[in-house]
C-alpha cells in the first residue's frame, strides 16, 4: 500500500464527513452525487465503492468455498474469515484516516479501478 498526495479542486466544508461516508460501503454514493466538483472527494467515493465491490466478490467466493468443505475445515476457515473481516474493517478505518489527513491509500490491484469510472 502506497501513499499518493492528490491535487484537489475545491475542498468541501464537510470534507471529513464525506470521506467517512466514502468508505462506508453504499453510503459512498452520497459524496459521489453531492460533491461532483471536488475531485479528491470523488476519488475517495469511487475508491470506497471499488473496495466494497472487491470485498463483496471476495466474501461470496469465500462463502462458496466454506460451504463446500467438510465441517472441521469449514470451521477453521470460518474463524479465518472472521479475522479477514476484521482486517477489512481496519482497512476502511485506515483509508478514512488517510483521507481526512489529505492523503490517499493506494491498494495494489484495487485502487486502480477508482480512476476508471
């Protein structure tokens, strides 16, 4: 994960709240729609949506694997899934903190999709 300092157009008065919403899964649509003139908030909102989609795809695949395995192995993988889920929440918190401080959290293989739409 690498930092990148973006060039912003005009910061919003409620920037910290909008960055927080950007990383709360579907609530990222609010800054995406409301603050169309702030490029930095747009990036964080798109990044939050891309991250949410990546987590959804991972979760569906993980659940499919989990249910296809025998009980004991499924139980162990279930505990691992809990740890991974907590890691995802921490990733969102870290991205929020970086965004509030005027930075971007670049996640290799994921963040590049925020710039594509």
